[in-house]
């Protein structure tokens, strides 16, 4: 499996989480208002999740005794949800985060595309400005073991 295959599989599994908003298999760089509307809004608010390689030791390949190549990949999932104190948005965001963690916990092979995924770890949780919007933010790291061709 390729790195892009791993990221696509992870994004596909996350997209099944109820209420998760928009899921992208790469980090979106938003420069214009129309891009924010087209790529980040869900239900009228900024709510998006993006999958990319982790900054911390993202890839390591090794050979099993059977001479099969395996790759250990760490993918980071960045989640953003527009802040609205009147809507208790932090609670809503945490509910979606719980659902995402549950989905990853129960789908350990990313629908049969990898050897093993997880357990996911919450590395950061707080607030960030993204696309000129104050957002709740989370970064999950998901270790994945995949078979490599060759």
C-alpha cells in the first residue's frame, strides 16, 4: 500500500463518522473566502478534518522474517470546528471526537486496507485560528502498519 493509499483509507473511515463534517485526505490551504465555503463548511459552520503524515517519525519500513515488506506509518488527523459559545460548541466538537475515536477503535484494519491501525492518540486539543475563524482544534496521531509492495 502506498502512503496516499493509507491516507485515503483513513479519510474514508473517518468520513463514516456521524456529524464529522468535511473530511479531506490532505491539509487544505485556504486563501480565499470561496475556498472556505467550498471546502470547510458543513451545516453552515466551519467543520473540517484533514489527514496528513505526522511530523514525528512519519514512516519506517521493515522486513518481516517472511521477507514481506511492511511499513509503519503515523498519520495525523487535524480537526477544526468553529467556536460558538452560545451553542456550547466545545461539547459538540468533543462528541464528534468521541465518535471518531470509537470508529477508529472498532475499525482496526481501515476496512481491510491495512494490517493494523491504532490505537489513536489525542496529541493536542485546544483552540486555533483557521481560515480566519476561531476554532476548536484537535490533532490525533494514528499509527498504521501496512503491507508494502515489493
